[in-house]
C-alpha cells in the first residue's frame, strides 16, 4: 500500500447526481457496500437542523459527512489517527463542520447524548481471538465470532441516545444479526432490520471462505454475505 492520498467518487445506492467524494488515507477503511447502505439510511432518517449525531468507528468520516450535510451537529470518533485525519479532510472537502475525536468507541464523548448514532464497526470473524492493535486489519477483524465490537456497542448504545434517539448499525450476517437484535432489545430498544443486501465476498472474505464454511457460517462453496442495517430506538 502506497502513501498517496486516494480521492474517489462515492456513489449512493441510487447513483444520485450529488454523489459524495471521499479522501482516503493509507490504512483507513475504504467505503464499500456497508458504508453505502448506512449513508442511504442516514438520508432516509427524518433529521432537522441542529440534530446531534455521533458516528462511531468513523473511518473516512463519510457517514458523519452525510449527517452534517443534512444539518446535523455531527461528531465522529475513531481509534485510528489516520481515520481522524481523513475525516477532517472529508469534512473540508464537502464544506461541512464535524467534530472529530480520537478514542475507543464512545469514550471521548463522555455523558453526551445524541439524536442519531451510526456505526459501521469491524465485524469480520477472524482466526485471531484478539482485535489487531494496528494496521488495516483493525478496520475489519473482530475476533472469532466477529462480535468483539458489536457486543460492546450493543451494551453502550442505549446510554448514548436521547429519549427519541435512533441507532443505525450495519453488520454482516456472518457476525450474528439475531445476537445484535437480542442484545439491543435487552437494553430497552425496539429494533428492526431496515435493509438487507446480498454482496459478493471481497478479497478479505474470499480468503477466509473455507474457514467460514468449516465454522458453519456459510454453506460450502458460498461466496456471498448478507449485509444488514439495524435501526433501534426507544419508542
């Protein structure tokens, strides 16, 4: 991987004319189908000027940008220094203001509450039970069941929302959609799946296909996953 900044067009699923552009620094997760699904759901939410939004595991910050362009007072958080820099660059690129913080999940925002919380966390099952401490794999590897971050998010999400707040979370079918729905429900949130989309495996998933099949996560010879967007709220 080189050191040059990557600048590319980021189309929405509907290929809208006003597509977002993305500046991506080396080591930062490149927006893919999961990011596009989350951006599309942000665009579908009934937001109003001044709504407080929080994007965790923000990567390039493009989901936070989508919220800010709709008038949100957006905050973005990531543990990666490169992701923090990329998020600030993308806010400048789109002429919007985003508060970008570095830290672990909601740690940097303390007791703040938000009207919209979005998350595209690492969710790919890995043969390493621990999360990587550095490198590109930190953007997708999430322990043997893919739930190292998902379980923590499910516990913390209810406390991040205002009484009318909404959580939007995207994950793979390989990392336990039912487990996420159950965990959020135990936290007092009403949940539903608002989007499902079958996607072919990319290079990372393809390299692990045999291992996924051995675990029973996919059928032998399968080369697709289902991406799911979950919406959760109190009422």
